[in-house]
């Protein structure tokens, strides 16, 4: 019997304020998974949809996605002199 339970995956999304307004969002664990939004909430919704589509296409194409374990990705601001 097939289970109706779904797995919940959690990814780190990196939001960067765009010069022209809104946000650009990337997911380091999913190369090429990128989206944008006019505001933070819109960007969150759009990247969630982009991740779901990315995973769906990977599954259909039988592409193995290496799931990065929690704690392996982090971000930190780096200051440089220019």
C-alpha cells in the first residue's frame, strides 16, 4: 500500500536586495535554483515554487540531488576595502 505521507525538506535560501528593488534569491544546495520577488514575502513564495519545480524536474529526470546536511551551509558578511 502506498503511503500518503510526504517528506519535508528544508533548504537555506539566500536573499539579496536588488539594486532596482525587490530581492534575488538563490539556494546554495541546489545549483541554478534562483528566483526573485518585488518584496520579501513575494520572494519567499517564488523561491518555494522554484525549489518544488527544481526537485520535481530532478525526480522526473532521475537526477540525484545531493542533499546538503544541516550545518554545512552558512553565510557571513565579508567587508572589503575599496
